C-alpha cells in the first residue's frame, strides 16, 4: 500500500483510485450515517475522492492514509449538512474529567436507525471511530482533532442516548 | 458493542454507482490539477531528465548529429546508450504491469530537449493487451507505451517496437505529470520480450546470471511466480 500512496502523491490517479476503492464502501457507509440518504452519501464520497486526491501530497505519513480518508469523509459529510443547514447546534461539552473505566457497554438491541437518528454529528463520529474502526481514544482525538477528554465525554453521552433510546423502544413494545 | 455497531453499519446497502462516483471525483481533481500547472509545451522541455531517470539512457549528440535531425530523408542515427541491467527478479518486483500485448499504432513522436546539445526523440505507441499477467493499477485493455527513439534516432540495443508485433512487456506508470497516461518499459530492452514463434525472446539479457533469454510464456510465468510470490500469476489463463 505504501508504494501506491507514494505513487499517488506523485500525481498518479490510477494508483490513487486503486487505494481509494479499497475503502470506498466504508466511506460510503460512514457518509450515509451522517446524511441519511443514498444521493447525498454518493455526493459525499465523490467529494471525498476529489478532496483527498487534491490533498494527497500533504499526507506526510502514508501509514495513516485510512484514518486520513475517514477524517475527510466526516468533514465532507458535515459540510454537506451545513449547506443544507441540518447540523444541530451542539450542546456544550461536559467538562468533568471522565476516567477510562467508564462503562461504554450498550444494549445489543441498538439498531442502525438509532445510530442515525438519535446521535448528533460529533457523537456519530466518535461512535463510528470507536466501535466501527476500533480506534483508541488517542487515535480518535487525533483523527477528529479534539481533546482526548472530549472524545471520551462525547462517547459517554452517545452511549447514554442509545441506551435511553432502547428503554423508549421497550416502553412502547 | 463493537461487533454490533459494525453489523448495523454494514447493513447499509452499497449502490451500484459507487465506484463510478469515486472515479468521477478523482478525475475532476486530476483535471483541475492539470489546469493549475503551468502550460507544458509538447516538445516537453525539461522532460528529458525524468525520462533518463527511468531508463538511465544518456545520449549526447554532437552538432553533426543535430544537423541530421533537420534532414528528413536520411536513415536514423543509431545511438549508443548506457543503462543499468535488470534481472528477471528485479523486473518481477518492480513491474506494476506485466502484459502480453500487440502494438497497434505509433501515435506520435515527441522531442524532448534540455539544451541545444541534447535532444531525445520519444515514440508513443498504442497497444492492445492480449492478456495481463499482472495489472496492479487496473489498466484497461488499450494502453500507451513510450519508448526512447524515433524516425531520426534509434537506440542500438532497443530498436523501436513494431506495429503488429506481439511482446511481453514489464511496465511502470510514469511519475511525471506531462506524460502520465503513458507507460515506460522497465530497463528499456531488459523489460521487453519479443514474440518469436511460440517463444518469447528477451531483447537484452543481463551479462551475469543464468536466466534463459528465450522462454515460452508458461515458463516465464513460472519463473516470475518463483521470483515474486506476491504476483500469483495464474497459469491457467493461457489455456
């Protein structure tokens, strides 16, 4: 893969396409979680391909290609939502320092719909990076460019919401 | 939790047009990147350095030879070149593409010159790929190959590819943006096997080493797979 990244950095579009297509399905699914429909998710992937190829020269560490792409797809998704004014004003972050021992387990009844509909954009980012990609909090904070404590706080809140959502579902059953 | 999230996200269906949209984004970027660059003259001054880096071919013509370029009805000058040799092992590790192909057309002849004393003709050939032995970058079945040499000057060890002839070539994509759609033959004559009857004869073999310079395609594939296990060339494609 490193060889392909280096080639792409020299402007080789075929090498870049080969790399990009390795991750395009993942990128599409991430975009879908944010924008909630196929048309917009495809637009986001196209924009991600466009932006990432234009910026590939700036990628200093080829080993981080995948997380770099994830960062771009999240950014493109948020930009699209902003354009459509669908980004909800985020609540102020919790300020308390959460320990690493927090319980992030969640009821296994969680559905895709809960993930898409119940979480705010920054919560989706942390949940996806943590649970879909298995990144550490340190990696999440680097990928999203947020303090490590904030990443934990946001995840804690997201998990809480999903848990609440489960209760609600149970209540109406 | 992790498995559950993965399972849920993986339920999102992938639309058929996804790959096309990726390609579209990349081609838009490529187009803009080209227009953002200063205009290149197709005589592509400055290109010569990059070309020589690939084939390490240095041809310096004296003034007499330069005068020759202006005459149209003369035989091409046969030039001497120095280049590093390439073993089959090196070809097996450096090739991005290994193709069995037939040359169909000479598309154009370019001239690259750094100054008045150094001129290089470059022929661009179109080829139809009969089959790929290895195709790392997913090229189509019609490709363009660039080879040093032209009507006025040819390389003694690496005569120009012939239209209608078949070859097995070891290729790499170009790293300069001027001619990036064209492919280079690795090591010039070292990366070229000419089809002669049912065998493939290497244009130029390294002086050291025992590798035979005349092989059937199946024998060549077997050797390549031995040299580089990652290639995994399927012998059954020849059946």
